[in-house]
C-alpha cells in the first residue's frame, strides 16, 4: 500500500485529545495533524520525535495533515495510523500472499456479524470453510525486538475475540491476525500486564479453536506492505 500523497518529515510538539497532534514542519511552520490512533501510543508520542505526515488539500477535511509514521533514532519506522493495516492487508489477501490464508476466491471487508459488529475480512471460496479474520494493529515495544498488544485496556478487543469464538463454534475458520506496524520487531506477545482480561479472552479463544497469526510490515515514507510471519511468544 503506497501513501496517496508523498509524506513530509516533521517534529512532534505534542499529542492531545487522542486524535490531535501539534507538529512543526521542516520549514518551521506549525500545524495540527490528525492522529488516527485511539490507543495510548506508549513510547510513540514523546515531544521532539521525528515523524512523517501526509498532507492533503481536501476542502472537506478540517486538518491538512495526517500523522502516519514515527522514525526512530535507529532508523526504524513505526506506523501509527490504525487504518493502514487493513488497507495493506487487503491487497495481500487478494493477491494470495498471506501465509495460511491463501486460496480464497472472495475477500470481503467490513461484513456485519456477531452482535452489532463488523469483521475486518470475510474470506470465501468454493469447497472451503468461510474464514472470519479480525485484524489488530500492533505498535507497542517495551523490550527490544518484542512487539506487544494491546498498549491499553481494550474491552472492544475482548468482545471481538468472543465473537470469533462464536464463529469457530459455528464451524467456520476464525482468525485473529496481529499486524505489527514496526520494522524492529522480531517476535510478538500479549501485554498481559496491561490488560489481563484481554489475555484471558485470548487464551479462551485459542482453546475454542480460534487461530492466531502475527506478521510484521515493511515500512518507509513511500508506503507499508505486508512482511513475514513473526513468532508468537
């Protein structure tokens, strides 16, 4: 998935009200950018960070910049826009490039299911069980190389796991896919100390037949694409 508009480097001044960030552009101008991330963004919202933003000239949008990436001192990138994983993953699913989810004829996003929910992707194919795929964006890293989810308590995430359990019990494939928006991750685990309830829901889901996959991503200011499968701790 390529960004629609070339990204511009900037410096983060502050993030506030979850969805807003004050930024300083390379030419010294200050602006407000949209931050499409409802999580805590632990370790990714410190003032002074080098970030990359996407400009737009859409008159319907109040903010003229969208915050897309953090560039770390190590040269690695983290994608902070939680809408990006589904866009990047959809292209990979259609192309049959997601290990374990190949061979489906139809890839349908945002299909209603469960109790007032929408599954991120419903995969269907002749002679195959329907596959319900829920996707979570992973950005937290507290230990070098180890990506973690979630970065804050997520009752909504636990609800999604329960709905995947219902799909598995109905005879469908149910898949929890963690897409790691970091280029410095070597492994993945649940942040059980941050949300024990989510960890318990995950354990119950696995016991009920819900599959779990984790993939990293290839990230640059040009775009984000699916990477390789990552070991789950």
